[in-house]
């Protein structure tokens, strides 16, 4: 079942407003619980986690910045 453009847009906003900050807090908390690694290792972990969070949501974010393809086009 394919999601409509409006549904994908609402999900993207929800993910960016609620999910991403929660993911950041959990990532920092877990890394601090494990102990503070050297700065380059910590930087590498944060960069990889910054890329990994978006992979499961790629299909939701794809094409969100474009115009709504479901709206009829006027011939003006």
C-alpha cells in the first residue's frame, strides 16, 4: 500500500519534530553510559548515527520538497 503525498508529508514532519530529537537524546545518553571515548571515535559514532537514522525513513522523505503530484494542474 503506497502512502499518499499528504500522509508522507505529515509523517516526515512528525519524524523530524518528535523522532529526531528523541533519537539524538537516546544516542547521546547511550554513548555517555558507555563511557566517554576519544574525540575522534566519538565524532565517528555521531556521524554514523547521523546517517543511520534516516535510512529507514528514506521512502517517506523522498519527494517531499516537490509540489503535490495529487493536485490537478490548471491550464492557465
